[in-house]
C-alpha cells in the first residue's frame, strides 16, 4: 500500500503525479521518459503494443485513476486558494508602493521554486547513479549497504518503519546488520553480513497462528544473491572465514521481494484502517479451504495427483511465489516428463515448496485496495469459507452472511460429483478492499475469456479497449503467441529427415482475434477461483497447442542448409526425398477450437484435424475430417469424393488381349472388389488421435503420426489390390515406388 502523501505545494503534488505515471508506464513496459515517448511517436512503424493496457493488467487502473484525480484536485485547491488569497489581491489591487515589493517577492518565490526543482532533479540523478554503482560493485561491504538501503526505501515507500542495528554474533566473525521493518501487526527482521550475504529473514505476527516458515524462506530466497561463491579469507585475528565473492552478473530478485513485501504491507495497513476485520485470518482461511478441497479430491481419485492438477481445484502451495495461498493449475507435458508424482505429493504434504522444481502455472491469492467494497470477510471464530461434509448436512444459515450451493463445482469433467457449499459473508460497505488472483506467469487470453474473468468483480473497461476497428497497433491473439513476429509467413518444423521424412510448413490464418495479457484477476469470493482455473486451463492448453506449430522460427532456406549438412552425399538438396507438407492453422473459436488443414501426400486427399479443447480441464479431443481428392494407383485413376462414387479409365493400353477373354462375371466381381478397396477412405478413430495429442501436447507430432499411419495404410491397400488376380491388380511397369508413393519416373 503506497505511503500517504504529505505534499503541501503544487510542485510536490506534481512530483507525486510524475511518480504515479512513471511507475505505471514502467509496469506497462512503455516509454518512461519524454525523450523516449517523443522518439516513439516519430516512428513511422512503431513497435506494436503487447495487450497489457486494461483493468486486468499489471496496473490497478481504478486506483491509479482515483489517485490521479485526488492529486489534480489538490493542485486545483492550492491554485484557487492563491487566486482568492490576500497576496493575489495585493498584487492586483493594492497600493502602488507595496505592489512593487510584493511583485519582487513573488518573482523571488518563482526563482526559488525553479532552483529547488533543479536541485531535486540533480539529487535524484545522483542517487540513481550511486545505486547503480553500488549494485555493480563486487565489494561485500558496498553490496551490504546497497541491499539494506534498497530494502529500507521499499519499506518506507509502503508506510513501514525501519530500524537498523549493527553488531557481532557469536556464530559469525564478521559484523552483522539487522534491519527491522515494523508495521501494525507484523515485524520483519533481516540479518545481513558485512559481505552482503543474507543470513536470515524472520516474519513475526501479532498472532502466533499466522507464523509460517515458508514465507521466511521465500523472502530470504528473493534477497539472496544467485552467484553463491564462497572463498576462505584471513582475518586480523588469524582465523579464517568464508567470504562471499560476487560475480559480475550477481543479482537479487528485488522485484519479487518488493511484491511480497507489498502483499504483507497491504494486509498490515488494512488491519489498522479496518480494525474490525482480521485480514490475515481471512487469507489463512482461503489457504485452509484449498487444502481441504485438495484432500477431498485426492481421496476420490485414489491419490491421482495428475488428475487433481488437470481436472480438480489444483495443487495447493502456500507462499510458493507470492506471500499467501497459491494453487498450481497447469503444467506442460514437457515439464512433467521427468516428474515423480510420489515425490511431488510428499513435497506438497510437507509444504516444502523449495523442493518443487516444476514450473507450474499458478494462481496466488492476495489483497489490494479497491475503490468500491467488493468482498465479505469471515469472523475470527470461523476457520474457513468452505462447509465441512458434516456441516453440509446440518448448517443452513449463518448470522454474518448466507450459504451458497455451488453448482459450478460439478460437471462432466470435474472430480467432485456433489455441489460444494460455501459461506458468503455480508459485504461491509466501509471496507474498500478486494481479493486478487495473481497469475504466475501472466497468461495471454482471448478477448471473450478476459471479459468472463473481468465479470467476476464487475471490472469495467474491457469493452472499450483495444478494438481492432479502433486501433490496429495492438497484436492479435495469434501474433502475441508467436512472439510478435507479424512479418514472417511460414514456419518450418522438421521431425525427421531422409526417405519418408516430412518437413511441415506452418502458416496461420491471419484472422484478427483480440487478445489480453492478464496479470491479475480481482474476485469477490473464493469459489470464483475455480472459475478462473477452468478458463485459464482451456486458454493455456490452446496457447500451448498453437505455439507448438510456431516454435521453430526457421526459414525454409535455413532448413535446407541444415539438411545439406546432415546429408553430405547429396550434392543437390532436391535429391533429398523428404516431403514438404504445407499446413494452415485456423482458430475460428479461440480458445475452444483449432483446425489444422493440409493435403496428405500419401493419399492425395485434403484433411483437417479438428481439435476441441475442454472448457473445464483444458484436455483436447481430436477428430479427423477427410475431403475429396484424385488418388493414383497402379493401372487405375480413381476419383473419390464424399459421395463415395468412383470412375475408372484405361491407362495407356495396359489391358492385354488375353484379359478380353476373361469370364465377364468373374471380371465384374474382381472389379467390384477393386472398387470397394478404392472407395475406402483413410480414417483413424478419434480416440486414438486424442490419446496421441494428450500425450504430447504438440500438433506437429500429431500430424506426423497421422502421416505415418496413412503411409502404412496406403501400402496395405496397394498390397491388397495387387493380391487380387486380374488386369486391374497388375503393377504397371511404367510406375515405381518412391518414398512410399507410386509415381511415374522422371523423364
């Protein structure tokens, strides 16, 4: 929570405004200086924006608007006071003898203000230079000073008090500084050795029940340098001690520490502002509810942790990335490849977040200021929002709110089969605070998904931002997912080489699907977190499948050059007998559908893989759609289509005279058998396609699997045709098998 401003002059208020704007621009990744903004405006083709300017982005837009208006109002009040004050009246209507002196005094005030502003600007620049030099220094003492001063500045900005004490400790030969950060109900002690090494971080609360060592470890991890090089050094006493040697790229995660400190400071400030509500208790209650849901789903699934991750409420991990409750709701198949689910289950049960190395997609719960009351809060004698299984049978009313029957907690793909029951506390109109779900990492979502998530807390502004018909400078959903590369038109994915190898050439239909990059989602009740989880799973699954086609941004020429290196015997890349398959990716209904369309080189038929992504679990299902085509077989050209009808013609006098004397009925029967074989279309059951895609989360791998199956199917069909006697089953000498396909030899 930002420190309350004590500005009393117009200049001080203007500085506050400047800080508000610059901090917001920094979080939006936009130009933070006038020079940079002017240069950007002068560009004929400026860089396209990244879809962060909306109410669910990194900046809390409603609070920024309120703070901006408050400072503008304060500036106007000061100007109005001056315009109506005695000094202004004396300057314009006073005696001539005193007016001259007053005008001189007014001129001196203006000069003094200008000088003060110049000094302030120079002071700020010097402090920035000093901080930069200290951060780049390898000296341990300088590192220690820089660390302590940086933390002190963060805490002071948040309205917390800081105290510094330096002394010695029995277990350390070097001086140790202890920075104590105090709030209303929390105290944070940070012990830093003179080398710059963080020895310990301890967070204490007014109530012992909120103590949790995991948050101590999280804050310490944020502050510890990542180089970790210790060397023995001699001391004046003759004893040796390990000294931390900082590498040039040594850095601490001050950004993560700042976010965690802000999360704690916000709850601490709310406790003073709203003494009737224990906000730490409510946050802890949410964590207890996540653990209870996890326990129930693990019992129902027989300990199937993977199913709980993909279809349940997620895996609870308190204080994992951000201070507060957290749930992991998704991870890619690649990240889960070497995971031991038993080891993960043990780590979750023990609360050992540092042992979990999988980069899960997580939702962290914290609180922030709100311009309007949004949520209700539990009394201290109630330990959770979720009703226990016994309470679901007996409890019907509560004096501080109502009981909700959550029908959204059950469905075809959910683990729970009985609706949950929640307590919905009454909203206090005086408490301007809101729960917030922070996404780690941020997620690119389609416009409709962003609107659904914004509706949880009645967030306004999404319908009026970033419409394509209003501003074409924003990246579409597809462009945002392929690293903003809007100029490239084709991506090559090569999974194998040589004979029967396939180079998949991907392009996407450039439909303008709007996108948002989500960082945070305000909500009013814990039950809405599951709604967020299901929508995000579907979107992340969509993003992963779409990006699987465009990860290898390698041009065709580069691919041919690589193949020439792999196959040195080929003097000409045209001698490589691998096949190129152009594939068009369409996204008619993101994030619920993806279409991959291509012409199968083995069957000469157009095909489309229709991928539907479940809105609850994010699991894809696949259906193969065949189209009509010309299929060339030995001695026969068959025209097949959706009607299933065929037509055959004589190929270059292949039918011999002896065949003319064949028994007509036998010949007709053989022709019917041949036609039945030719009329068959290549097909794969949707269950098999779905299993392949759910195993790999990759469209290129799925396409290659389909092509291999179709090659095997064609070979089997040709073998069946040749196995029947008669002129139609004979292989024409003018055809050769090349790469699994029967073709005329080149002349």
